[in-house]
C-alpha cells in the first residue's frame, strides 16, 4: 500500500504586537521594511500615499510657496488613514504601517513660518480624529549623506529635487520629535549599517530585537549593545 507523502507546514508566525509603525525620514527604507515584516507576520499594511498629494511635487520645487497646502493635504490624508487604522484594529486585524498618523507636525514645523504654522495647528486641531497609537514604533535613523545617496539611487523624479539642506533639517526635526515622543514604545534603529532588505541575517537580528523589546525606549546599532 502506497503511503501519501508527508506534508510539513511551517507554523504561522504571530506578530509581536497588533499595531506596528515603521518611521523615519525619506529614503531610509521604511516602506520596504514594513512590507517585509508585514509578510513575515501576516499583517495588514497601511502605507502613506505621497503620490496622492497634488501639491507635493510643487512643494519640492518651491518649498516656501507650497508648504501650507502640502501639509494640509497630508493632514487630511492621515486623518482618513487614522480612521482606516482604527477600523482594522477594532476588527482584530494586526496592522503594519509605514507612517505615524500623528507625525504631520514634524513637516509642518519644519516647513512653515510661524504665522502659517499657527494657522495649520488651529485647522488640524479642528479636524483631528485622534487616531490609535501604535503598540511599537520602529524609528529608522540614517545620516543626511546616506539618505541623499539612497534617494539618488532610486531616482524618482519628484524626489531628486530635494535639497541637501532640506534633508539635514528633516533628520534633525525627526530626531527631536522622537526624543520627546512618548505615546508609544520606540525602538530607534541605526539603518546605515543594518541592511534587513538585502541580508537575511540582518533581518533576523532586527526581528529578534523587536520581539524581545520590553522597555519604552531602546536603541539598536548592529554589533553594539545599547
């Protein structure tokens, strides 16, 4: 009597948290990492949609003129996505996002003069839905030089207009934001030498750190215990 071949099924990997956000400045690799981790843990993805902002390309060409319209458009988009996140979590669906819905102020503070920033905050406060806070934020850090190199490498026409000065100011603003951020635990990852996108070993190191993190704020530098 022939015996049917034994089929071995890999155990399903459960996500360590129900809502994880990968954050960081443009070019750092947050969307790619969010995709990898979401596939690993079978999580629904919620991605930022910069291509849906009709002012963004004009903003990179003329920052001063188009900053307010760009930031208000992003604020409206993130409010809609905050509702989408809340609906998914209410339904019990694990969620992986490549942006923090509360991050709009990072770019508004960076790009708007004081009077327009005050106007932006007033308008944003009137329409804010106070979306859910994540269970964990993975904040990817890299130097402006590394970010600039990666942006040049992927060569998206809209992004090629980004100046070195803007990238430097952006990285500083991100660092300041997450230094004060306390709405969720934050794992800050040095993404300059860790390459989870191309190295299975590096991905495994990061996954282990995410799964074993217990504090409110921790730092991960490859090869260094922090």
